[in-house]
């Protein structure tokens, strides 16, 4: 699970995009597109069926950073994931709080518990 979180933080969300005249709306649209593409193609994330549903960003005054929240849907509901976007006017780099995907650990734990329960049910019958 630690590897999954590191992958999410290190690979998934530190990608850059080419864009001109970046504003909060552009950051929102691009982050949704980037995240959904990764959710759909990454072997570790694909089994979770994650959907990036909406995003909202605001620009920090006097900086090239945007703070935002991306709503991510999983099998157990909607989750708010905090995102910081940095732009140089051409590229956007997303930095995701690793705890933003802690719901995946709970989902994985629930899957493991169910597997154990199924295993023990089978042991109780002769």
C-alpha cells in the first residue's frame, strides 16, 4: 500500500502539461483529465474504478500556485482530494496530499477482510 501511495504522489500527480494562459478553470479541467487518464491506465489504480468527477481551484495571490479540491468517486462514495497546482504559464504540475487517497487503504482493507471471512466460512463446513 505504501508503494501505491508513493506512486500516486510521485508519478501520477507530478506530471506536466502544456497549456497557454493558465487560469483556475484551465487547472480544473486539466487536472480532471490527467487524473482520470491515470486512473484508467495505471495497473495499481485501475482495479479501484476511480472516477475524477469535478475539480475546483483558486489562485493564490502573488504566486504561480493554485489550491484546489478534486472530487474522486470510488466504490464506497465520493472523496475530496486536496491538490496544489503550480504553473509556469506553459506547464502545470499537480501535487497531491498523500493522505487524500487514504480511502484506498480502507477499501483494500475491506477487500482483505471479506476474503478472510469467505475463507473461514469454507473452513466451517465439512
